[in-house]
C-alpha cells in the first residue's frame, strides 16, 4: 500500500490552514463592510429625525416671534395660524399658548379644552416648560401619554412681549407632536424590526433619563452610538452591531477538520516510524 510521507502531510495541513485563514479574512472583511453599511443607515435615520423635529420647531418659533413683536394679538394667534400648521404638518396634535406658564388658549379647542388653566408649575411639574421659560430657549419634553391616548412629544418655545410702557408679558408657545407617527415617518419603526437599538433621553447633565424607544435590555456589544440633537437637549441612540453569522457545516469542516486530520495522521506516522526504528535498533 502506498504510504503518504510525513512532509506531504505537513504540506497538506499547512495548505488547509492557509485556506482557512483566507476564508476567515474574507468573512472579517464582509463583517466590516456590513457594519459600515449599518452605520451609514443609522446616520441617515438620525439626520432624518433631527430634520423632522426641526421642521416642527420652526413654525412654533415663528409664532413666538409674532407674539413678541405684537404682529398678531396673542388671543387670536392660534386661531389664525393653527389650521395652516395642521394642513402643513400631519404629525401635529395640538398647539397651546401659556402666558406665565398657565395654558390660556389651545388649538384645536374641542379635543383639548380640558387643558385650559393647566399650570406647568403645579405638580406634577413640567420641568421642560419651566426650563424653557427660565432659559429663554426651546426645550423638548416627553414622550408622554396624552389624555386622548396618544404618545406625544412637546416642544416648549418661550416668548417675551414688551409693551410701550416698558412692561413685559412672557410665556410659552407649545406644540404637541405624535411620537409614534414621528418614529414611523423618520424610519425608526421599520429599522427596529431589523436591528436591535435603543433611544435614550439624557438629562441636562448628560445622565440618562429614560429609554424612550427600542430595546430596554440592549446588550453593550460594541454598539454603534449616535448623538441625536433635539430642541434644548440630546438623545443617545445605541445600535447593536450585526451578529456574526455562524460558519456553514462544510466550511467548519474544511477550516478545522482538514488541518486536524493532517496533524493526527502526521503524528501517527511519526510514532509508527519511531517505533520501527526502535525495534530495529533493539538487540536480538
């Protein structure tokens, strides 16, 4: 019977190892490319969400400027501008006007009439409204559940009206946005069906406040992390990298089986050759 020499087996084993290394390198490159594609998609969704929030913020800032300039009577501003904003922004749920942090006017009126008289300073205190009023900057609040059942975000925008006699009148203009519709329109809902991710609202001191979207128990497995800039704050978006795909059975056999068989065959032949030399060298 033909015997395969040990050097031949060693060469075969080395070749198998090289092939396995080549396959491993190829898989590593494919994994890196997949992560790069995922990171690009994450960046696109982040920009879409930030843009969508900015488009809702703009009109509210315009209303605040109009009230500050006394271009439109504050008692009629929502009545005149509200219908146009609803037609323009399908995510808009309501508008509210709160002089001195007490809601005095809402649009549309009927589904929100119970909000009239709500004081943002009374328990439970609306910290975002108070911070916007004190800082004179727009602040995002929520998400929270409205009495109508919707999950909503609210953007609080301050205004200051100065009268001729030097007196001032200050308050907030607030817009409520349908949170679930926002996440669907921004692509987050479809994305969450394919990738595990979590969106965390941060406090002003950068500490996590609450998980507002996605998987609460997301593992910290070298995730992709993006900062989402929102009015008056920041959200942290953590996305789990794509999991590694296990090697197919035949690939595993070639990667580990062939080198192992070659090694064991070489070892067996070496032991056999050693015993043969020892038997020949033994005295008769």
